[in-house]
């Protein structure tokens, strides 16, 4: 296997892992191989499919005029638009399209965190307890 990214079965197990994968993809300075881009796209699509209903469910518990609700639902709408984007021409175009999916993954992970009130350590993935976040 010539890929620099280890292939795993299924999408990341938790929003922390999904956020880490999306951040890694966005931080790449060189163009990844086409197969790598397609693998990340598939992973990001699966993660978004799981995150969108969770964010919508949590947002539905808030009052209609709540700012967190409006911002989170806006993020879900943007993620849906990005999921509907057609495949781009060329590797550079595909990388840019998948980067937009990665940004939606990061945004929805943040919305999920904000709406649920659970703070997670970005280094270890465990919930942060107490006020010393």
C-alpha cells in the first residue's frame, strides 16, 4: 500500500476522531493522491450523515429564537449544500470540494459540543470535567 494514511473500516468512531481527521486533511500542504481524497470524502460523508440528525435533534430542544439553535441549523444547511456539490474537475478541484466537507465536519462537531454542553479534550478525546477547561 502506498497511501500515507492508514485505511480503517468505517468512519471515525467519535466526533473527536472525525474532527482530527478533518483537521489533518485541511492541513495538508501538498495534493494527496486521488484515492486518498476519495477515501476522506467517503468518511466525511458518513460522519456528516450521523452528525446532522444529532445536531438537528439537539437544536430542536431549544426555543425557536435561540441563537445557538439558529447557528447550528445554519451549519446543518451548509453541510447539506456541500454534500450536494457535484464532483469537481481535476484533483485540485476535488481536494477543494472535500476540504469544504471537512470544514462542515469541524463545524458540526463544534455545534454538537455547544448544544450538548459536553466539552471534550482535543488531545485525548475524554470529556473535560469541572470549570478548568
